[in-house]
C-alpha cells in the first residue's frame, strides 16, 4: 500500500519500490495487523546499520497508516 500511495502522491516513488521488494522476504504479503512492532524492531536492528536507515524503513511502514489518518481527517470518519 505504501508503494501505491507513493506512486500516486510522490514525484519519485523508486525508493518505496526498493523498500517494498526488500521487505517482502521477511514480512511477505501479510496484512499490517499481522505484523507486530516487535517483529519490525527486530528486523530493523538486524538489518539497519544506522538510525537514519532504520527511521526510513519505519516511515515506510507508517506511510499507509498516516495516509489513512489523513483520509479520516478531523471528522473522525472514514470515507467522507
């Protein structure tokens, strides 16, 4: 979902496509609700050498959530 959002709203979605392909191996196509924060933190600690890189991957994970929050808006309702 992050890649779809990036392709629609960002000028350069290539970084998101790369992150998506890297994360498909450890996390597969499971829904976000099936991936625990502990799994994400464990993967980040094993594969990211710097905090900056880990933060970029965290942002990638959060992009679909953030876009859903924007869709809800201040009304608190989905699908307005």
